[in-house]
């Protein structure tokens, strides 16, 4: 099974879960929303300390799990693609 489409699928799941976090942060305040949007490692801090949602566990598991799976499948897919590109050309039939 191709790995890059799986990476794209898990990337979409990560994006949707991040949108939940981002919308909640902007509803809390403009400053918090801008920090979640622009400061790279503030989103996990915000997710565990201030994010309140009825499905918090599912959203956080989806965000962190899908982020990890996206990275793994992107790495494996890039490695497989590199192996195909480096393969020597077939011999000529002469």
C-alpha cells in the first residue's frame, strides 16, 4: 500500500484536530489564539492546560497520534521514493 496517501490522510486528521484547538483558543481571547497560531510549541501546552471540550481526549489523541503517524509515513514514503529514483536503469537489450 502506498505510504504517501496515508501520510496525507493522517495530515488531514491532524489539521482538523488542530482547527478545533485553534478555534477554541481564538474564542478564549485574541492573544491566546495568536500564540497558538504563531508560537510553535505553545499548541501542546495550550491543549493540555487550557483546552476544554467534551471530546478533549479524542481530539488530543487524534492530533498527537495523527501527527506522529504523518511523520512516520512521510519518512517511509520518502525513503521508498528515493529507492525507486536511485535504482539503476535496466540493461539495454543489445
